[in-house]
């Protein structure tokens, strides 16, 4: 929707921020590297996280299959109202026929 760009921007900013905090503040994790080495680590880990996010976004569909099928059914019903009416009439006749057969048995 209209908020997608805002959420994607916030996600990207949060990713860069969190990786930068990890690289520049967590001395026990990385040890004592030079500033330029830390920048390279930041860029590498950031690209890794963005690549993983891109792969996951490609695997998971934006719209669930159930919603796609429901929309297709709504479109079919709109485009073929006479077929739906005929099918309903046939169903009513079939129910009436089976009800009368049960009553005679």
C-alpha cells in the first residue's frame, strides 16, 4: 500500500544502524580492528543482510493464495452472472428431486 515505501525505508535504516552498532560498539565480538576494516565489515554484513531479505521477499508471496483464489472467484461471479444463476437453479432442482425421492422411499 501507500506505507510500503516508508516501511521499507525504515527497515533499511534499521538494518544499517543495527549492523553499525554491532561492528563499532561490540568490541568483544570483533576484537580490535582498524576503522577501515570495521567499515568493510559493516558493508559486507549489511549486503549479506539485504541479500537475505531480498531472497526471503522473493520466496514469500505478497498476496496469499487464498486471497488470489477468492478474488478470482469474485471476478468470475461478476463476469458470469447468468451461469451462476443457472447453476443455482440446477442445484435447487436437484435438491427438490432428491427430497421427493426420499419421501417416496
